[in-house]
C-alpha cells in the first residue's frame, strides 16, 4: 500500500537538529527526517514544520518552569 505524503513546505528551507542545533540547507526531494546530524547523529527536523513548532513550544514551556 502506498503512503500519501503531503508536501506543504515548498522548496528551499533549512533542516535543523533538535539536540545540538546544527543547521543545513534542505535537499529537494529528501525529507529532513531521513537525514542525520553529522555532529550528534539525531534525525533532523524541517525548520518551521509542525514537529519543529512542537519542539519550540516544549522548550519554551520548560524555560518558563525553570
């Protein structure tokens, strides 16, 4: 069964590491989550994506609690 993916981020953009903050340009046709950070090995996230926004909200909540 084929998986339907919705590509709404468009061309360009940046992939970012959620652990160490490493940033790299997005490669067209390759989802950021399929790439690994060369610094720490974590899966990269697309800057401005739903998952990146969730991470930002989580970090902001943790900073307010500290």
